[in-house]
C-alpha cells in the first residue's frame, strides 16, 4: 500500500507551517513519526484556540 501523495503534501505543509522545519527534515522522518508530529501540532492548535 502506498501513502497518498496529497496526504503527504498536507503533512509536510502542516509541519513546516507550524514548526518551520525544512521539507528535507520532514521527509527524513519515518511515517509514524510524521503522523505523530501532525497530531501533536493539532493538539497544540486546539488547546490554544480553546484558551484564547
């Protein structure tokens, strides 16, 4: 099974936007690590929105 290219681009953009990491650094992450970071960012964004 291959990972959808659109989904990969979404993850790269999301992490790069919030953490300012380079595309190369993000692509160097294992799939599960990249998914974990997107989840952590989503948690931070949700928490900030509820506090603000």
